[in-house]
C-alpha cells in the first residue's frame, strides 16, 4: 500500500467532506480514526485496545495497541490488554503501574470489505456531526422567520429545504385552504427544534400567533427599532386576528404606524397570511379600556370587571350583539384571548331584565328575613345592599343616610340583621353537631360555620370527604355545593389542596 497516496487521500477527503457538510475538519478526522480503528480491530482482534491517530497536517497514520501495566493479570478482564509490572519494567524501566505499554502496528492493505466498513463508519460519524451542527444552529433560531423551498409533501405535511437543513410544517400548522407544491417558496416561523435518535427536527408554523407578530416586526420599522411594542396576538388562522400594540412615545400613533400609508404595511402581512383580516388594537393599562378596544368594531355601553376572577361582563345595545360576538363567536373569542379575560356579552335589554330580577329577589329576601315592609326593603336594595351581612356590618350613620331613614329605624334594621345572622349561626351549629361533623373539618381554616353546615347537609362530614371533592363539585353554577357562595375557582382549589396535605404527611410517615 502506497503510504504517500494514503496520506494525500486522508487530507483530501477531510477537506472535501468538511467543506461540503459545513462541519469542522477535526470532526472528519475523528470519524476517520474511528473507522480505521474498527477495521484494525477486525484484523488484529476485536478485544485489543487499538488506537489510531491521523496527523492533521501531514495525513500520517499512527496505528498502535495499548496494554495496561498491572501488578497481576486479572483474568476477568481482557488478558491481552494487560502486562505485568515485571515484564513492563524490562521494556521501560521508568514505567509505573496504571500506565500503558504502547506497541506500534504496521499499516496494512484495507482490502475491499475493510474499505467499505471504513467508508460506512466515516459517513455515519459525519451524519451525526451534521445533525449536531443543524441542532446547534437552529435551536438558537427559535422564534425567527425563515424562508425555504418546498421539497416534498408527506401525508399533508410540508417538508421544507432551508438550505442547510430540512424542516417540517405539520398539517395543523398550515393556514386552512393553503396549498403548496414542490418548488414553492414559503415563509414560516421556527417554533420548536428537537433532538432525538433520528437527529434534529425543525418544526415550522404558519398559524402560530408569533408568526404574525414577526411579520409585523419585518414590515414596521418602529416595531423593529423597539419604539412600538407588540403586547399580545390572538389568531384564527386564515380568517381573522387581533394584535395589541403600545408605545411610550406620545408623538407616535402605534395603530397608524402598523397600518402604514394607505394600509401598505398591514396589507403586506394580510397577503402573506392568505387574506387573514387583522384588527390592530391599542393596548391600555386600563383593563376596561383595553376590552372596549379589543371588541371593535362593536360599540360597548358598560363594562363590569372582576379582575380577581379575570372575568368581564360587557353590556351592548341589542343591535350590536351580532357584531360584538362575531361569526361563530369569533370576535369575542379573539378579544378574550387578546386581553386574557373571560368575556361575557349581554344586551342592554338582558341586563335590565336581570337587574330587575335581582332587585326583586333581594327585596323579597329583606322583606322575609328582616320582617320589613316592601318600601324599606326596596330602599335598602336601591342603596346597593345585596346581603343581610352587609346591613349587619354597616355603620349606623351610613344607614341613617338612606332617604326616609332616621336613627331609630337604622338601629332597628341593623339589630334585626344581626339577630338574623346569630339565629342562622345557631341553626348551622346545630346541623353540624347533629350530623356529627369531624372536628378536623369544623376547625378547618378558610371555611366558616355556614360552609361547614352546607357540607354536612351534603353528607360531607370529614376532612377526607372534603379532600375527595373536585372544584366543580364545590362551585358549579348549577349543582355545586357552594354555588350560591362568593367563592372563586382559585380559592376553591386552594381549600381542597390544603385539605389533601394530610394525605401526603401520612404517606411520608409510612415511608419512614
């Protein structure tokens, strides 16, 4: 075998492969060394500790076997890879136990089979290095837009050639009614890069909300420069989208800047998204103002916001209902996604009817439980009192301010409210005692006697019984045990999880 030709071949292959695959030349050399090692083992013995080194400058190949210096041969390990300290000292007087005796091996003619083995190993190593390069390159590009060429279609998925790698747009990440054919140029958003046994996988999307945001980033210089900020995006891909924008520069109109002269900027984005209608909404710190803007083009009369529950009730004119809800609920759904609030839309007529019904129910409650005339009950409701607890806890001077009330009447109403609550508490205590509610549940932090009594009526008598409940069983609007209590989902969850703490402490004790 001509060693000069081998050296030249090694250098030429390393140069060519590194250039074509865009990987480090050292990686190619390492693959070659691994391949030569595999072939050498097939000739000299698979068990031998054989090492191959290729000089990166000259292409010279060094082929050697190594034996470990040991005090005594260990027959449970590969004996041919060991040498006793006594024998090793004869070869190298300075040798120490644990070091190696190196024996140079002669180069040999690979032969056709051996050459194929070497070629296979090199290609495998190069493929692995190429996949690693792709992963490292594209994982840092997550959140960016890339342009590629459609290479092929597979079961509705689109395989895209990015030049240095292949990526996939899954069927669900393609805009509805959008069709591609081989050779088409396509812009997409990199939203995930995975590394697995098959190598790196690059996932693209044209339906991701941030694809729309990045398109505006490219089309609107003020967004690119950071003068205008995109706060949130909500999309119904291919149909409609809403994007919330803000700026700290009072001289700039963020909506106008995104629209562009004669709508040129927003139209460029619309064209890329197959005609998707885009509403550009000015963001506001005031949640109510932001909700009103997000429901455009519908006109809003009134908003009732519950920030704790992240819910908002929007009142509109009857003739604005279809506009506010949108086709198949699209407008209100996108507005909810944009504001991160649960939006409930009712008409002015519905709100009036509901207020009248609530007024009637509260008035009837006060008439019955406080034993007062209709006019007194109606005055209390008109002043905003919705429960007997509110009346009992109110200051007398505030009750005296009600039209038609004097000091004596205010005191009488306040006393009746307190007596009613005391009577209810006594009844609830009796229920709890009669039904033998467990002390742990009676003393459970976060619930009052009214709640404990309601649980008892529903045969929830122990802390474990309560811990076994689901949130919906507690606060479902129709069938929940606490359906008429002022208890939100988050608070209900916390109560149940706190009750379950005893389960975990008991498990820990049993593990000890």
